[in-house]
């Protein structure tokens, strides 16, 4: 895994070097810069495949026409090399050179043949054309903007763009309020006006100040699904894991103790000749702790297991790193334990496999079952639903993980809205009514709900739209961002077998009864796991990967939150009513309401402003 950046139209070697150094954490092994007149390409290397100098980037063809900078892994590069480049002499064993030679042979059509997690840039020196491309799933990030001085810049993280002297970085106020609703900024928008995220599967062609967008083909499974899909699923998952174990450096597994990572670990261990290394994080608050389950799995499969406990002092330490890690606000608080497990694993390995993507593909979140209940509940008269919500609001507040009062209040409040908005309100950091009171400007609901409308566009039902929300929004702009930023801040590559393109194409065509059967989510995965894991692991209650932020705001972090929210960076934006924030904080500290999500999202935003503005 690596970091890339560059410009076309204006810049210098000094600017390119600054961009390169800003991404050093993503590629601690080496850095490279190439300048072609008014164009610069930048690379930071984390060596995974072919550790020799032959794999260094930027990498050019022998004639010097094409140069590539690339971040990621191509899992089908051996097959592509055999099919298209059998008569070519390659200098290295890297997937980078395969992409480069394939592009030189096929042009843009080469990008449609890649399977993996990646973001890349290819420069054609003869035609003076720059091509940017991101993988179909959106696993690896790429940001870009066209500056007023006819310069186009791009980078793996926003901090690289900020190194260009022409980059001004005006805050996008609409993005701020979308962030406070969704807990992330839905693509293609970013925190800065005029700066975009490259969309999954998108190709940008930049030529003479013109920027043209196109897309590679979508993943599709062509054949019919058999009556019993479990054998196919088993083979596809075995293959996905096998491809992701290929590396010239040590590989491990994030093992939370939940079904997804446990199944990945079990299959990976069955393919290994010696014990694999697995890594887990525990918590001092037992309602958040999965350490015993992770140890049970490790003992069962025979892995070499490493555990660490996230203490309150660790949390405070990692909070200080958060603004540097997140150069765009993202309010998923599980990034804190993800940072620790990444730091923990990096001491032993350079690559880890994770269970990311299984919940979105196999309908594993409790909200999927809740939507089925809500469809019946919302047939009750509105006055009755309001009465139930008012009664639930009298329940005392608990700060345990996903406590009953927290889930019930969220469920009933979401059921007062339109069905297509329900899921966002369940997951939201700050609901629209509170946002309106919080904001010093009038909020446009079309702006706030715009991403939802986009996700539901072209779907045949609200249910289908909700599935798209998770796959096109939450997975790409929250889960994958959290994993990428946390792991890459320590120079650790994380691979996600469940997001294998062939596996995803199959699962997306699979009937929902194989995903959610009754109250059992991830039904097919659980049936697959029965021959590989203890049943009490497979069917245990789902546990999120989080820490007790609600309780800590009332105790250890009370002063930190007060200073940041009421006096610090948040007030610099001049977008919020201070008295509303003070009220939210006071109600939470006094135990009257559970505002942990709202306060955390405001805190992350405030710290981001202090660091980046």
C-alpha cells in the first residue's frame, strides 16, 4: 500500500517533494518524484510485492511515454500478465509494472480488466494527458481539484493537496452539515468547496484543462444462482482469502471475535502451513469487550494470537493523533480502537486481513431486521407513534454499548419519519431538527437529504434503496475510510476478502433469504461457519467495535470536550449556536439524555478545525 499525489498545469519539484513528505506515513519504505515540465507525479512506497528497487515508483515504460503512480493491490495481475504480456519482458515481479505495460498496450481499456483495491494515476508524456482511476468498490481513496490558475492537483489524502501553494481550501458549509447528519461526508463532496473524491470505478481524463469523467464496467455475476449457494460461496470466499494472503512480507488477521473476522481467520489458518498471527483489542468496560471471544477463536483455529487492551490513557493518547489521521472529519468513533489494533499489529506484520464488508453484503446489521419491524409499526397512526416515543423518552439513560434505551429511542424516533429517511436518522450523529436549532443558517432539506435521494435513485423499493445506502454510502465513506486512515497512519495494509469482486457479484445476486432469515442476519455465512467455528461464536450477539465514549464525556474527557466545543475550534467556524451545544453537553453530563454521537461528531469537527484551518 502506498500514497500518491501530483499535479498538471503548474507546480515545481519543491511542491512535489512537499506532497510526497505529507504522505510518508502511507509509504514509510521509500519516496519518489518525477517532473515532466508542468506535470509532477509523487509516490510513497510501502513495499509488499517484490521488495527490490525494481518496484520503485514513479515507474515509467522503457520509451518514457507512460509513467504510473499507484496505491494498492491488483489480485488478478498474474492472470493479466499471462494473458496479455506473455511475450513482454518485465523487469520486476510487481503488479505495478503489469498495470503500466497493460496500459501501454491497451490504453484506457486496460483499467476495465483490473481487480483489486487501488487508486492510480498514469501520465502520457507524448500526448500530455493525465489519467486517474479508482477501484470499482472504492477501497482506496483519491481526492482532486481544478484550481483557478489552470492547475489540476490530486492526492491519496487531502493533506497532500494542501501542499500546493495555489490550494486555498475554503470550507464547504453544506459538507459540514451533511457530515453532522451522516457522520461522514458523502462522495463526491469533501469538506472543501471545489474539491472532490474520485468515485468508485471512475476514470478522469485531464487534457488541456479539460476534465472528462467515465467509468469502468460494473461487477456482474452472469450465471444463475443454484438452489443451494453455500458450496459456491465457500469456494469464492476461500479464493478471496487465498489471493489476499499473497505478499513478500508478514501477513496477519484482525480478529475481533465476531463472525466475519473469525471466519476469515479460520479459513486463512486452514490455508497456512504454520500458525497465522491474529490481533485483537479489548476494553476495560466489559459491555464493549470481545477479547474472550477472540481468544476462544484463536485457540480453536490454532493461531498465534496477540491481545492488547484499550485503556483510558490509550484513548486520550490516540485522541491527540486523530486530527492528523483524519484530514477530513469522519465521526465513526470506532476509529480509536482501529488505530490501536493497527498500531498493535504493525509491530508484527505489514499486511492484515479484515472482515470489512460482510455486514453490508449479507445484511448483518440489526437495522436491517429493524426495518422489517418498522414497516409494520409505521402503519400505526402518527399520534400513537408519537405517544410511544414520548413514553420511551422517559427511560433512564445508560452509556453501555448499544443499551436498550439508546436503541429503542433511536428506533421510535426514526419511525416518525418517511421510510426512505429512516435508516439515516437511526444512524445519524445529529438529527435534522437538532441540526436546525444548532445552525446559525437556514438549512435546506434537499441539501441534507440529497445523498439519500441519490442512493435510492433507480431502486424498485425503499428496501432496495436502504441496501444501496449501506453499500454506496456507509461502506465506502465510513467503514473503508476509517480502516484506510487508521491502518495507513502506521504503514499497515489492510485487505478485505469480503469485498472481492467475484464474491461481491455473486452475493449481490443472491436472494435476501440467504442473508436475512427471520431475525438471523448473515444467514449464509453462519451456515458456512458451522464446520469451522464453535457455535457459540457463530450465533453470539453482534458486538460493535467501539469504546465507551458516552461515559468518558461525563468523566475523563469532560474538560476536553468543554474546551473544544465551547471555546475552541468549533466556535471558529461561526456556524453554530453556542447555547445549543452547551445544552447538549450539559444534558449528557447530567445523565438526562444520551448525546454521545452528537457530541463526538462536534468534537471531531472542532479538533479538525484547530489542526487544519
